[in-house]
C-alpha cells in the first residue's frame, strides 16, 4: 500500500475535477455545519484530523454522485475515495464557496471566522447537536439553518467571542469582525475584506493582526493529509472488506452503512435501486432513510432484523428480500397514511414501525379481515405513542414482533409484548405531566386533535402536514405564551408541556406572537366559535387562560387531552370508547 502526503488544495482540486470519485459503497454526505466548523478549527490550529484512504483501479466499479457537483474527466473511476468523504466534501464546499446537495436540495455551508478571536487553544467545550428534525415546527423564532445563537444562555455572546469559527447567523454577520470563511478563500483581496471589517488604514492597530489571521486561514489549503492508496491488484470484494473494517474500528459508520457496503460489493447498482425507491416514497410524503431500506432487505431475506447476517446471506436471497420489501413498504406507507392518519415519518416515534407493518403485508398476502385491520391499528397507535422501538434494545423488540408475524401468531398477539413492556396501554393525564415535543405522546396528541377536527385559529384550515406554502405549514404553538411564563419563573418543563401546545399555521403563530391568552383566545371564540378551542381540547373557562392559573390550565387540559387520545385509539381500533384499550 502506497502512502503519500497530499495538500488539501490538491485533494479539493482532484475532487472537483472528478478525478476522485465515490464508490457505491460510500454513504451520503451527512455532516452538519457544526462538524465543518470543528474541522476548520482543527486545521487552522494545525491539529491532526485523520488520514485519507483511496483505491486506484481500472475495474468498472459502480460509483455514486458526490454532494458537490463534479466535473467530468477522462480519469473518472481511476481513483475511488474510501475514507475522507465527509471532510473532503465539506472542504470543497467551503473553499470553493459551493453548496452541497442534500436530500434533493442545495444548501450552502456557511461558517464564519472571528478576526478578533483570542490567541491560544480553544477555551470552550464543543457541544454535540442532535440530528433529529421534525416537520412540525416550533413557534419560537427560528434562525437560519444551524444558527448557534440562543436567548436562553447567559453570556452567550461572550462565549461566541471566544470562538474562532461559528456557524453563520444573521446577527453575527452584522458584526464587522465576523467574516464568511468561503469569502476568505475565494477573495484574495485583503483590502476588501479588511475594509468590511472596519479597517481603513495601514495605521489601524488591527491591520497587521487581521492580515496575519487571514493569511493563516488561507494556509489551511496547504495542510497535508496522509493519503493511503490501495493497490490496483485488489478486488472490489477485498476493498469492500477493508472499507468495512476501517469504518468499524473507527465507529464512523452506522451498522446499516456497513451492511450496505457488503451488499453492493456483491450486488452492483443496488444503491441506484434503493434511491429510486426513496424517490417513490417521497411522492407519498414519506422519507425513508437508506439504512431502513437496507434493514427491510434483511428483514425479508432472513425474517429477522440484525445486520450481521448480511455477509452469510446469498445475493439471490437478498434480491428476493428486496422485491418483497418494496411491496411490504408500499403497504406500510399506505396503511399509515390512509388508515392511521399518519401523514409522514415525522409522526412516527421510530422508523422501525414500518418493518412490522411491511411484514404483516407479506405474511397476510395483503388479505386482512376487519378484525385484523383493527388489531393492527390498535397495536400501531399504542406502540407509536408508547415508544415501542424508541427505547432499550430496539432490534430485540422488533425481532420479537417479527417472530409473531412471520410465524402466524395472529395480530392480536402483538399486544401482549406491549403490555409486558409498559404495563398498561391507555393514556392517563399524569403521563402528560412534564412531557414535551420529544415525547412519543406528542404525535398522538396531534393525530387525536386532527381527527377531532382541529383547525387553524385564523384561516380555518384543517391541520395537516401536507399543506402547500410556508405560510400554512403546521407549527406547534404555546397556548399560554412562553415569554410570559418565563417572566413568571415557571420551569422550562412546565412551559413546554404537550398540554400547553396547540397546532396552527406558521402565519397564525406569528400573528398571535406573545399576546396574552386572555385576549387572543377570547377573540378566537368570538370569530371562530367555541369549537375552535374545544377541538384542540383547550378549556373554555377564561379564568384558566391567565398566567396566574397556568398550573390549573395544565391540569384541566391534560385530562381532556388524555381522554381524547384514548378515544382516538379506541375509534381507530374499533373498540368501545369506554374500554381502557384492553389494558
């Protein structure tokens, strides 16, 4: 294996020219802007940041598109990038000032450089941010993309001032000593950059300091990575094994990514088939992660969900599993949308739920009696609300359910594991205390209120995640305004309870802003009628709308919400409303 030192400038140039391509076994670009921020900080300080692994080959190996637009080249396919994709894609985007293509959309990676950063090592801890997003948007004012600012942290501006790089925000861009990193790399005219930063004279004491820092930032392009190049004589299967081992040791890839790599080494162009099916699902407003499609293949090829079986499963069996998986997943999406009212994947507490539904489709050959339809709905809604696969050993729990389904145990048998896991199935008002938007119960609240006829409080539009136009996107709204409750020193957990959330459009949310509930709720009742509030389980007693009575408001609404949620499940499951969900 050859080893050489190659500068970032050269690697970026190779990547952009198309000389360095991605093999099909590689995953998508997944880095958040905060990861790019931290990489730049390490490079600026000269810290180690890993190595690069590539394979030079003449084999006609299937490739995939990069998140950065690449030029065509006579050398396409000659060098394949096995390790370092996330770093090189990020650096190419930032250095060239180009957007990355992520999930069918172009977005820039905007990182800001602090010309006034302190000297020496970083003094603050780098926080870890969640990858999770939801189509239900909060009523807080949301800043651009990965904005790092917040109103809740004391001294946050001071903390930012101690950083060298941050993710861009409008407020920071308005401060002259913060400049876009991409602008530094694409504009070699320091005069323009310094003038923007308020330096208009050579005599300015900041001139030399800022100039030296711009030069140091540009020198990142000369940072050298150790590049390992695998021999041409190696086979694709052997290279895939190296790829899997390298990424397993570093724990950089999910197990589904490694399983996909093992599959594609024996099954060329599988990735294209998976992505085409992803596009099909998007037409129904469902986004299914590539890893879940890989798991679906495993489920139908082996009747269990563990990825470790991939290497020992024949390609023929995997291919048949994919054909079965596609049909099963189509049923699952249709059942979720048409029967359960679950419009997209953001309302699922775990994406693993689709595998159980898909397995039912295949095990029952799409022939379900009315009793089986009700039993499946009952299980789905309770499993989703309780978080069946969102805690503990999720693969073990899914395998338990798959065993019942594939062995013909009957759909009502799926309820027993739920009872063992949670003790009872019905929702009590106490379950909602202290539970916020990240609780699985939040989705159930949305579904139950939507089924009860909840509508936007100004436009009258029924709530739906499929509305057209940003003004009509559904958001969650603090009924008793968040800022007013903060001023009264209520705890954050109380303020953000499900029982203080209603579902309205973004436009209405902004119009209400932080108006006193006693004022705007009375106006809604006058113009829209009491049904506008009762359909969202908001109490009609004006005395409960005051901040002084906030805890009483929560108590009453928890009770009415729990009652409505239980009634919704009972209605869907064909059970008497008075029955406590056979708990």
